[in-house]
């Protein structure tokens, strides 16, 4: 990147500015994380790209692409991370209750799927829950529109997954992608691309940046890709926005996103309060308002099935996370007590 950028160009706003301590103003440099590595992070600053080492005790696992951090420019060292405006993360490890950071401080999530065997409404709903929970605007991108004679059928199915949900079908190899995605990629806006491997995320990123990041052909038999992109990275767009490309995700676990699930299924969550029992599972209990709405053709029974599955999975994963935190706290106390004893 040769041109100089202002901090506003990088996406800085009053939200981050208000987190600066008085003695930090003018002495530290804000930097936006562009990629995260094992022992260092790459960032963009007003003065160009800077690689930063972390303070002892900090792990790069706690840093997401898109984060704002403060750094000491002379020592090329990160001082601290600023609070995030939004955090996209998925449930990744149920045993340990871990969640994996996908990206942070994004305004829009481009949920990317292709007009072929990858298209799956249940998976799209998982991404929608994640986006809604993070208060990030979801947009469904249907790639490879040139692979089907009937892109409209995909558009109709995707639009049915939300109220006023933006759904865009495109051919990333031949169409004018910047024009189609214009509303979300303007100055200071940040978008993240997410979806299965091989759906064309990097192809879209290249079309938007004018770059040549590696993309790869897909296996014809199952329409799956081969994980060409291996790390998350932040890119500057000629339109003034910022784009985060991510590696394809095989499964998308939900964890601690109950609010996002409710927002993804408003036709169900809005009427649940009318059920006779407060903890109604909509499984045939008397006075169930949701089953009544299914009977009246107001709620799609397939959507209800998928809603219940996500709620169950989310509750289990959330409990595991809570248990893991409790274990962590207990372990911390034991270590503290042992250290104290030793010091005596
Ligand atoms: N015909 C057609 N092919 C496309 C389109 N978009 C992407 N492709 C092709 O699909 C293949 C996979 O594209 P990638 O951009 O590497 O997919 P990806 O989602 O980044 O994959 P991962 O990095 O593995 O997650 C490439 O061969 C692209 O040329 C499209 O709109 N139309
Ligand atoms: Mg890719």
C-alpha cells in the first residue's frame, strides 16, 4: 500500500477514540490488525503497515483480524487491545467450551454460498444467528450464478430466511462485483466474507481489491473446495472500505448466541411468549402458541425443526463454556493459593 491513510480511512471512530486514556493521546499509535500469526500481528497504521510483537503474557489467540490495538511505534510492540464494536465468533470445541474468533469490528457479514450443492438453508441460518448476535448486518451472497439456469429459485429460498434480508446473486468471474456490493463497501466500512471452502470468497475478494490472492478449482463430485485460503486477512478496497477474507469453514457451531437465534427466527420467537408454559419446548405441550401457528400455516414446520435444533445445540455449548470458565477460575485459585504457600 503506497498511499497514506488517515485514521478515519482505517475505520477509526468516536467509539475507539473514547477508549483512549489522557496520557495515551499523542504518545501511542492506534493500529488495525490485518492478520494474526503465532507470535506477532500485522497491522495497518496511518504510517503504513507495521508488524507488532505482543506484551509478555498476551496470546495472539485473543486477537482477531479487524481489532484495533494501541502500540508503541518505537518498540513495534502492542500495548493493549481496544474494546470491540462487534465480534464474530463460532463455537468450535464443545469439550473445552472454546469459541473461535472469526473477525471483529465489522459492519457487514457477507454470508457466501454458491448456486450448487453447497446451498443449504440450515447452514445459512447458523451464519445468520452468528451475525445477528454480533449485531452485524448479514447479506447473503449467492456466487456462481452462472452455474445455474435458475438463480431465482436460490434467491427466493434465501430471502425466505429473514425479513428484509438482502440476498445478492452474482457471477464473480464476469460481473461488476463492486457495483453489486456498493452499499456495504464504502469509505470506512468493514465487511467480512464467510462460507464453505470453494464457494468463491477469495475470487470475490480479488474482484473487489483488484488483487490476485490464490484461488483454486473445486472437485466436481461434491462441489466442495480444498481450503485454498489458510488465514484470515484484512484488505483495503479501492472504494474506501475494508474486506476480511477468511478460510472456508466446514462446520459452524453455535455457542452463546441465543439472542441471534431469536432474531433469525422472529416469526417463532415473537409468539413464544404466548405459550401456556413459560419453558414450553413446542413439542406438543398443551396451549403451545407455536404449534398453533404451525397448524394455522403461519410458521413453516421445517423452520421450527431447525430452530429447535439450534436452540438445543446453543444451550449445550453455552453450558460447556460456563463450566470451562468455572474450571478456569477454580484452577486460577488453586495456582494462586499454591504460589502464596510457596512464598511463605
Ligand atoms: N463460474 C464461476 N466460478 C467461480 C465463481 N466464483 C468463484 N469461482 C471459482 O470457484 C473456485 C473456488 O474459488 P475460491 O475463491 O478459491 O473459493 P474460496 O471460497 O475462497 O475457498 P477457500 O479459500 O478454500 O475457503 C475457483 O476456481 C473460482 O474460479 C463464479 O461466480 N462463477
Ligand atoms: Mg479463499
